[in-house]
């Protein structure tokens, strides 16, 4: 199949990865020799940027701390047909990159996630695996379908996906936003199993299991409120109504027996909860209409940033761009 040459950018977020970044740059240059390799240094203090420059990578500095801020900067500052994002800790298999890119191009997808496969306990701790499965399942339950490894940092994205992505997250919860962006707009996605390795000796993870897990959970709740407001506020309204009924039943029983309402504060609280639940429901209905308009606007922006290369232009095999 004849297609035009594609401009591929390998974008690598980094914070204090001097031990690993050189090997990462070399590995991706070997697997994607014609790709542009850009390392985004996030205020490293160990010389990560210098190591990356010596290995021939283009280096950009992002002063706003956090992976989410780096991803936002990546998509704003780098222009390409295809974006391949991987962490700079040498845990992802660079040799799988051509296959991920090929899958995106052949099936005209917008997001291909490299799911992590490993037998090394040290590489992917059981606590992290459990948290990933729980959060991924929760996201799938809320948004209809999901991935098996939503939090993988190894993914390939189309230009239209990257340029229409409304990045709000600041930290590791950016992976949740990337997944939900694809789910909300019903974009073409796929997963490809890839090997996952332990960090090299001397390299340390920046992920805090409990702090970042809590942040990711809050992001899922926030995105549920913003993306599915009717379901979110209806649930809140239903809880208010349920509590109100629980408080009111004894009062109703007493009134039926005596004709009196002896506990006015409880009656007032019950009535207030019903009113609050009604307000939640109205908020959900109004915000659902607003959200529909925002989703249509995001999809229009997605369509606006179609791939620059078209099949009508001078052809070259896409395998040339990959290899």
C-alpha cells in the first residue's frame, strides 16, 4: 500500500533520568532512525538534559513541574504527523515502536497503547498492578469501554488526537485524561502487548503509589463530573433523596399514629435534602446540555487537525518513514 512519508516525533518526558536517558535515545534512534527525538526535561538536577544532548536528541525544558504539564507542552510545541510518547527510564521496549506506529497507520487509528507485559516483579510491582486494574476498570465502567493498561506511559498518537487533547492534569494522572479523551470522542484505539523492563541500576521511580493513586482517582471523579454531569449529579441527588426518605419514615409513622410531628429539625432536614437533591438533578440536566456542546466543539477541533499528509500527495511507503 502506497502512502506518503510520515513525520514521526518521539517525545520523552524526563525528570532526573541521567542514568537511563542515553540508552533510551539510542534505542529509539535505532528502531525509528528517521524520527525526530525530543527529550522534555522537567527541571532535572542530575544532568539529564546534557546526557540527552550528547546523544543527539533535541532537548526542550519545561519549567512547570509534573508529567501532565510536560505532556501539555509536548503537544503544543512539537508538530508532527505521529507522536510516540515513552518515559525516559528505559523500562519500555523501543524495538516495539515500529509495530505500534505501523498499527496506527494501517488501521487509521488515533491512539495505540503499548500494554506492559513482564515477569519481573521489580519492574511492575503487584500493588501498582492492582491499582492500575482497579482504576482502569472504574474508568471503563463510567465511560463505557476502556483499556487493559490505561496507565501505560508508552503510546502512539495521531496528530489530530494530540492537537485536540485538552490537557488539564499536572501529574501522572495525565494518562487518565489521554484515555478519557479517546473514549469521550469515540476515537479509534488499539492495544499492543510490549515488554516492560526493570529500571537500570541507579534509576529511581518518581511514582508514589498512594499519593499518585489518590490523584488519579480524583481525576477520574473530576472527569466524570465534567464529562457525564447528568449521571454524576443524578447520583448525588439520588443519595440525598434516599437519606431524606430514611429520615422521614419514622416521622411519617409517628404522624400516622398521633397526628403530630414532634421532631421538627429532622423534618426540616429531610425536606432540605429533597430540595438539595432536586437542585442536583437540575444542575445535571443543564450541565449535560453544556457538555454536549463542549464535546461537539472538541470533535470539531479534532477534525480540524487532520494529518497534514494525504494519499494524494507524492507517495512513499510508510515503512520508509518507520524504518
